């Protein structure tokens, strides 16, 4: 075994413990909004003054980041390092002392974070790949990394990142160039782990609003606990005070990944002008839920109030109930409380994809705190959306081209480049089946002969134009549509002609409709991105409308 040594050269400042800031500062950039995960990283680095965006006010999360930019950002985000002009020198053949990046590169060289290439150059404008980024950040934060002689040079850094849970939570090839959005997520995770706040940061990647909700909840939890103490029996509860997650209510339709947990229903429970204690809970489904292991009644803070299991007296297996020993003595205030149903799903080896799961109603028996009168509560303003079990899901669809592109004449013009990201369970697949683009053009612009391909495939398929506005790429083969290692880069090509005599010609190609789930009581809507997880096929995504805004050609 060889040890990848971590040097400690450089200027360190006394550490002062301070909580990181979790606010949505990503909206300061003119090309916002970004994905929730990117917003979390961008916001955290912005609050640390490690990034400030481009001169035009944009951040451009889909652009790659070069080696000089990466060093500046990660060094600036470390709490105990300050870089000064005195650090600048002619430390590589292509790094001059008066280059803006010289202080960062030269300090990184002193600290053993970078060594340069065999030709004596640093190559500051070359994009940084995932393996290089893990090495630099591991050296910076002094992770202990071991690598065997017969392993890749970066193997130890990968293991160190996985051990500390700071690696990107996605499948990404280690020789893949990092985008600015991925860079922000990675650098922010290392800083959050250093501060002992990685769990909070991962929650922020889901939604910064969830962190704010959790902070508010923590301030009121003590007063709520005191009101419950006098009424809870001394018998232990299997769900008492278990904090699992923070839930955004009301519930909305989701793809339910096998082996995970998710909020599937919610409602506002309002007592009769008095505080009440929950005695038991009943949930009824529209159809038998074969993929459900356990249900929990939860509040927005993630507190598990009651555990529910199938009612042995229901021959249709639609009803789930709590047992007295599994119910925490939870107080609902007089003004009411938003509560939800959390589902824990079967693992992949015991479950199956494409099942529709939908709650029909939630009820609970309660008793008043002061009068001890028992009665039943039914959810007001309930949200009982339908869900679908899956082995994979699409997380984002992002335009990777420049926001503005020059129009021109030509054959085989790259009209659009789209990165589709997703996640899948081991043994499953994630594959795009159909994509529909919406084309908007005016003032003498003509496009035709549309072809769809992928950046890592030589294969192309013909796409058709209908109604002059919709480019349909149907029956996408696996060579193009298979999403491996967490993402796929699709490319739309076509022939373009622009009349010289017209003013302000314009062209834009978007992906608009996310679609919605189809059930027996709601036909839903077929979306513009249709896909498969290897066993089931799906006509909708959990993305917003529009799914992707294309570049402006003008």
C-alpha cells in the first residue's frame, strides 16, 4: 500500500465555530433558477464569498470549470486559509506572477495540492475533472487517503470522499469534466462536512426551504414536548420522537423509489377549539398497496407519531391501522396541525415497479386534553395524490449550450444539447424512450431534417416535425437513450436557413411539458419526456414546466 500524503503548508487562521448560512442566494444570478441541489451549493459558496458569478451577472452552472477557477473557489471557501498577493510567483512555466490566478495556483503548489504536468506547465485553462477535484479537495481538507500500487492514482481520494460522504451523490465518471454546478455542490459538501453540517447541507440540496422549516421547528419543539409530557403514558413507543426527515406539505405526486421512504398524503387536522391527543390512526388506500412495508403518521418536522400496519380484518387489504403501543401521545393544538403519511417501501428484491399507490382517506381518534372527550378527526383540505413505484427516475433536464447563439445557414447544425441526469437502483436501467421538442421560430428562419444523437454514440435517428412546432424523436434506441453513470448528453441536429433580408430572425427549441400521472380516476397528461426503468414505462416526470428552456438563436 502507498499513502497519499497530505501536506500542511500554507497560512492558517484560528478556527472560529460558526453555523453556515442556508439562504437561497442563487437568485442573485441572472440565469437563475437552478436545480435545488445546485442552488444549495451555489448559495453556500456565495454566502462564503467564494464565488460571485460572471461579469454579466450569470453563474452558468452547466459550463465546465477550469483548473485556475477551481483552485480559487475551493481555497476561498476554506475557513482557515487566506490567499494574498504575496503568494503569487512564477511557480509554473505558464503561471506568471502577475496572472490573477497566480496566488491560488502557487499556494496550492506549496501545499502539495497540485504538481503540474511533465512539461512543467500547470495548464490553468484546462477543465478540471472529477478525479482531480477529489484530489485537490481531499488534500485541502486533510483527508487520509490510501491507494494500492496496482490501483488508479485517484482511488484513495475516491474512498476518502465516500467515507466522509462528500462525494457527489450521483454516478459520474472520474475523467468527466466538472460543470460549475457540480463544482459548487462538491466544494460546498466538503465545507459543510468540515463544519459538522453535512446532513443539513444534504437536506438543503433537496430544498433550502426544508432547512428553514427544520430550523423553525426546532425552536418550537421544546414547548410542544412539554405539553405532551403530562399526558403520555410511561410505556415505551416504537416511534416516539423519531426524526427521519423534513416534509414539504401538502403532498404531491412522486415516483416512489423501491427501498426508500416518501410522503404520500397529507391533510390539516383541526380539533373542536381545544387541544387534543391522538389515540389511533387509520389510513385507507384506493387499491391494495403491494409495495408498502410500513406507514407512519408524521408531522412536517419528520416526527413519527404513529406506526401503521395492515388491518387483519380487512379482506381487501386496503386499510392500515395503528396499534395503541405504537402511538406517541402527540398533541394537536386548537388551531390544527398539518400531518402526513410517510411510506417505507419494499426493497427491489421484494418489490416491483409501476404500481399506482394512492391514499383514499385518513382519519384518527383523539381525546381532548382538558375534558378527555373522545371523538374522530377527518383531514380538512386533504392532499391524496397518486404515486408510482420505480427502480429509477429522471432528476433534471438541462440545456448545456450557451444562452444565446448566433443564427446562420448550414447543414447538420447543432440545434440543441441537453444533459439528462437521473438515478437508478443497482441492476435497474434508466432509458429515454421518446422526447418532444417545441420549436419557436420567426422572421425568415427555416429548419429541417432533424436528427437526434448522443455525445458518446455515433448513431443518430430521424425526428419528425408536426404542426410546424413539435419535433418528435420517437423509439429512441439504447445507444442514444441509455443513461449511464448518472447522466447522458443528447444532441439535436438539423439543417438551418436564414433569409438575409429579414430583421430580427429568431429561433428557440425547448422541452416543455412534464406531464402528469395517469390513474383510473384521472387520465393524466403525456409529457414531453417518456422513459423506462427496465421493467416499467412512464409518460411523465417530476420536473417543472418548462422542463428545459433552450438557447436563444438570433
